[in-house]
């Protein structure tokens, strides 16, 4: 078997989408002739915990751990709530307090490329010593945090190993990069590091076609797309909700507050008396005060339920029992490359998806290709309203049915096959 070292920050018991990508690759690697060795922080500051992921770690793989100093632990003394948001990658520009602006300035200008950069030097030393005694053939780094790519770059240079840089999100074109309050010198350093990583890696892996196009303007190295995906679930399909439920799984913060959607629902309530009785909007995750204010504004105070953060297994059940699934992305050019990880679990739930995002969004193509629902941009109010009414009419008559197709290509096992192909081609 080919031994491969995976360097990742997010690992069980971390919750959220960041942990799932490499946990799932690792689960299938041995089936394809790859022996994974995973390197993670010993004492990380995970903003979200999910104990259910720990049981999914294969018992027969080697997991290396090394201490990390987390600046966010100290920043939390100033503002625990804001620090937790920023350490999660949740950065908003609305109603920023002085403390939030200060934290963002420090984060952007004193910790480049991110707050885990202090882990780079000790990790390189630790891993050089490990590899000298336990050789590996390939190194894979997963970011964000993008500082982990600096570990891979230095190990490649020191040990002459093959290196794959996996980008779950873009670097300088991520939608919140402009919110980091960077001075000119810091912005330049970010771009220099991004370019160096992209041009030193043997292969660059990204999760969306738009990011691939952006990176290909910076590097001549091969840039390959491997999206996120869904894991095969043993959860049986539960009984559908009796209400006309519209479920949103994951955080829904101020910048992604879909006012157009709430407005449409309020209009239908006026036009169809039974709609108010039947409608229930379910939120599983962190919901901003602005979203709640909008729901109240549009007369939906009796038509929503905030469940809060739930274990991954519970989220899968919620998705499968919902009548309709809602997927929202910020209406911005910078977010066209974002393909939310929840999309693929939505596909596996086989419930109709309402996608709302910017024109040219990468996830529009996936929804169309799989016939799993419909995508709308923020200017398509009448088209979106018509689709909601169509789904509601189905719900009131024979029930909502959807005949999605071709979703198997997004299974974690099939995506692992693609990743192994790139590893073996090095």
C-alpha cells in the first residue's frame, strides 16, 4: 500500500462541514490501496463539537497529534461570542462592534495567512522527525486554515516528497477576505503566499469549477475539482412531516438572510388562507437576530421553529423528513464558487431543493444536472414564488415527489476513487 500523510486541522470531535471531507476520504482509502496517516492538533479550539463523528474514525489508521497554541483562546477573553464566530470562519460586515473590528484587524494583519500559522514551525519539525523513521510517499494538506499548506510546502522542499494541496474554500477570493481589514502589506503577503503554494504543490485540488478557473490564472500546476459529497447513511427514510415544512440545515447569518424568500411566503399566506396553517420553517443551526427580525417583519412568527445545532445524524433525519429543503448563499460575485457541503446531503435525502444564490453560482449546475429541485437568483422573485406554489399544491394533493438522478457520482466512496487516481498519477 502507498503511505500518504494527511495534514488537517479539523478532525473528530470537531463538528461542522470542515471535518467531514477528510474523515470520509480516510474511511475509504484502504479499499483503494492507500494507507493513510493523519496529522491533527492535539488540543484544538473547535468552535463546534459533534461526538457522533468520533465513531466514524477507522480503528486501524494511525493518527498523529501535536500541540498547538490557539490565539483564539486568548481572544475569547475579550468576546467569546465574536471569537467563536471568527474562529469558525463566520465573518460578517454588518453591525460590527469595536471589539469585532479589532479582532478582525489582528487576525488579518498579525496572523498571516490565519491564526494557526504558529503551528507551522513545530509541525514541520515534528513531521520531519516522524517521516525520517516512518517514510511516506505523498503529503496532502487541507485548508482552510491555509497555514497548513505552508507545512506541506516546507516538508516537500526538505524531504523531496510529492505534495497535494486541497482547498475546501478559496484563499484571497473567499467572500470574507475583504472583511479582514488588511493593510496593503498584509494583502500583498497573502497573495504572495497563495501564489507560492499554488505553484509549489504538485497537484491542487479544489471543490468548485469557479475556484479552479481562478487558480488557473495563478498557476500552471494541474488544478482538479473534487467536490464535497454525501456519505452512505444507514438512517432509514423517516415519515415525512405532516406540515408543509421547509428545512434549512446549518448556519443562517445576517449576510445570507433571504428577505426575498420570507416576503414571498408572507404574500402566499395572504393569498391562500390554508398556507399559514400548513407552513413550518425549520432551522437547524445558528440563526442570526436579523433573520429572526425578518421573520417577524413578514408575519411569520408562528411559522418557524429554531432547533439549534444538532448532531450530524439528527441533521440527516431532519433533511429526509422535510417536505422541502432550502439552500441559501450570499448574493455576491465572491460567493459564486461556494458549493455548500449540505447540498450533497440534501441530494441524498431526495427531497426537493430550493436553491437561492448569485447569478453564475456553481451549485446551480449540480441542482439542474441531478434534477433535484430548482435554483433561483435574487432577481427571480416571480419564478421562485411559482415554484413554491407548485410544491405546495403537490403537498396538498398527492404529496411531493422528486425523481432526482445521477447523484451517485457525489457519494464519498466515488469521490475517494477520484482522489486516489490523482495520488497514483503523481
